[in-house]
């Protein structure tokens, strides 16, 4: 990584603070990810990508910009990646999963705000994220109140475009969202100094769909019992999918799936945790937030599926490839993204139905609900979900946490009690 110092310096990083961050990541990765037994060989690519998290991929972004291309940062799965690619851009997910520069952050944001938003500003203020510093534009969205107000502050540091996301899915909301998709396309065209042509958008739709198909194939393999991949490894892949090159990622995920299919046929399971099979549901887990999956999988259970934006919500729906012209493609994009069932929507019946479906499809023994403290949409929606699961007799464990490690002991005790209850019955 030392070869990249000049690049980091040019990006304006605080090298000393950045060194500090890079010292923390490898031991955490070793302890949480590499320590797992009998991992598939195909995970080596993802280990490599992670080891180069602030190196090779950032260099690709820098080179892309040097050739006149755009780099656009996003914070939410509602932002259509297809438009960014069609405008000649690279899309990078910027959600952050670690506590950074807390004191400085609290000069701008209240203490009682979700860890994800505070972490995002912390990385910016501490100048330790080469991704955000590589961006020509940041695209926000009016999802939760904390995020939409945060973008006003972030706009003091870098150009931010905010998409207005409706919170219902009626015709009037669809029309608004469709116009927001068009408005983003225009902003990107202006920035890129070129039109989004139908052919480039058609190609971008295919590329992103291929990424989703590969991730769906992997998700399908997670139905295997005994399991062929751990929840931690699957989460890592989903996290990397937010910033790696989409074509390369699809290729590597497909190669891993070939190996997993072979392992399944030969009856080779991953080491360690087998049962019970848990569904993790709730807020997204950005890199390097592996706290809860690690607790679960070292407590004798398996995260069999993740109902979250760093899980199946990210790739569940494809964009229709049927449209004949640009307007039709924009319609298809708007429709696909509005199908996402984030808790910011009301009502949000689709999410409840999807959770029940996943419980059946993945032979789930219990749902573990992961809520970030002060996240209103997910903490409040938990009630309706638990109520519904109770009716179906599915155990439900609600865990509220943040990015600190202070509550690891307490969380472990609660997860272990659940595992004991499920295995003793
Ligand atoms: S589509 S989940 S990525 S909004 S955890 S910042 S909701 S207070 S992240 Fe999200 Fe898009 Fe929805 Fe997905 Fe606010 Fe909650 Fe914090 Fe959150």
C-alpha cells in the first residue's frame, strides 16, 4: 500500500490519520474474515480486493478521471447506477461502517443520529476516504430525515445532487420519481459534457443486471444446507459489489458460484457454524461493519440470508431490458428502483411479505433484526415485522446497536441465548 502515498496525498488525504485507519483494518479482517475455516478458494479475489481497498481500485478511479471519465459517489441503493455508467462514469458506494473523528463530527451533527450518517461525515472530516475525495459528484436522496438534512451539510464540502424520493408508491409518486430519474440523467450529462445515448444506457442496464444476476446466483446457493458459504463472506462480497468494477465483480462472483456448486455436489460444507439458520434483517452494514454477523457465526449459528441493502435488497430486482428507446429505458429504471422496499416507505407491506418469503425459502429458524440506534424508519418498522412473525411462530430477536464495540458482550449474550433456545428445542 505504501506505493500509493503520492496518490493519496494528491487526493488531499491526511496521511497520518489515514495510516492510522489502515493499521486497524488488516487485524480486524484477519480476525473476522480470514479466521474462518475451509473458505472457498474463490474468496481469494475478494480478500485481494479488500487488501487493496485504498489502493488499486482507487487508482482505477484516478486513472478513469485522468482520461476524462466521471466518478460519482452514492449513499443509497435508490440511486440508479445505470445512469452513471451510461454517462461514462464509475459509481462508488460511500456508506461507511466505522466510527471516525467522532468529536469533529459532533461539531456538525447531533450525537443522537445514526452511526452510518455520522461515520460518513467522519470520514470526510478526517480526510481518510480516498473514494469520496475521488468523486466529481455525490448523489444523495431524500430517504430518512437524517440523511436528507446531512446532505445540506455535505454540500458545503463537495457538489451534491439530491434526488427526491417519494415515500409512497402511488401514481403521483411514480411520476415524481420518474422526473427525478430524468433530472439526474440531465445533471450527469451536464457534468460529463455528453448526452446519454440509448445504446450506452442499454449496455449499462445489461452490465448492472449481470452483476445482479451473479449476486442472485450466489444468494440461491445460500439456500444449501449444510451451507457452502458463510454469511460473513457473502456480506463481504455484497459490500465489495458497491465499489468494484461491475463486470469484473460479476465474473468473479460467477466463478465463485461454479466452485460452490461443485462443493455442494461433493458435500463440502464450510467449517464452523451450520445451524440454526438466521435471517439478518434491517439497516445496511457498510465495510468494515461485520460486528453482528461475526457474533452470530461464532455463536454456533449461520447468517443464511440478509434482508438489507448490503444483502438481497440491493440486487433482488432487475431492470427490464425490453425497452425500445431512451424514454422507455428511463421508465424501466424508475420502475425498478421504486420497487425497493426500504423502511422509509409507508405503507411498506412488500418488505413484510418479502421477509416471510425469505424465511420459507432459506429454511430460516429465526429472524435477527439489526437496527442502528436513532434510525427511525427501521426501529419503528420493527414492530410490524415482529408482530407478523409472531403470528407465524417465527422467533424474532431485536438488536439495537451502533458502530462501537462496547456492546459486543451484551449482543453476544443475547445471540447465544437465541441459539441455545433454537438448538435445545
Ligand atoms: S434504501 S436502507 S441505503 S435509505 S440507517 S441513514 S435509514 S437513519 S441507510 Fe438506507 Fe437507502 Fe433505505 Fe437502503 Fe437513515 Fe436509518 Fe441511518 Fe439509513
